C-alpha cells in the first residue's frame, strides 16, 4: 500500500465563511459542497443555503471544511472538540513576496516573513477558525 494523496478536513463553525476567507485571501476556488438543510450536493458558489461541507482548491492544494454539527454526527467524539489549535498547515506559494505583502495589509502575522532553517522563506498567519497557516515560497523559487 502507498498513500497517494492527503487532504485536510477542518472542523469549522461556519463553512460558508471559511470558503469565503480562503477564496478572498488565498485565491482558493470552490469545488463542491453539501447544503446543510436539504443535504444536496452543489457546485454553485456563492450558495443561497448554508453549507455543511465544502471542498476548495488552488493548484494542487485541496482543503475541506465541515461544520461542527455535521462532523459530530459522523464522529460523535468531535462534538465538544476545540476548533483550531495545534493544526499547522503549510501551503507552498508560487509568488511568496506578493502574497506576504498582501497578507500584511489584511491579516496579522503570527510570525513575519523570514528565512527558515530549511532555506525557504515563510510566514505564519491564523485563519478565522484558529488554524495556523504557514505560507512558504515554493521550493523551486528558493
């Protein structure tokens, strides 16, 4: 057996708000979702109904968001889990300088742009759910 892909599914309180944050700030596009009340799949964004689940993509990166209520129905032990916290996602960017400059005007840095021990430049921010995003220059750009 070999693992061929890994995708983060993040528990959030408001899926629609999370999709908008990642789309507006980082350019992720809405791929698909599941509506909260009617439980219908959708590829329309923005959607008139609140979402229970959504997948967003940018380049080869893929993230999923699922509401606390929806995820707890599938995995009851998560009903009282803290959202955010210790998950750190690293996103490699093809234009690190432009993104870091734009982020600096919009979201406070947890760690300002710097050169990391491995040679790439990176910075860290916190998303609206409390998850930490470390953005780094693409290895081909370092």
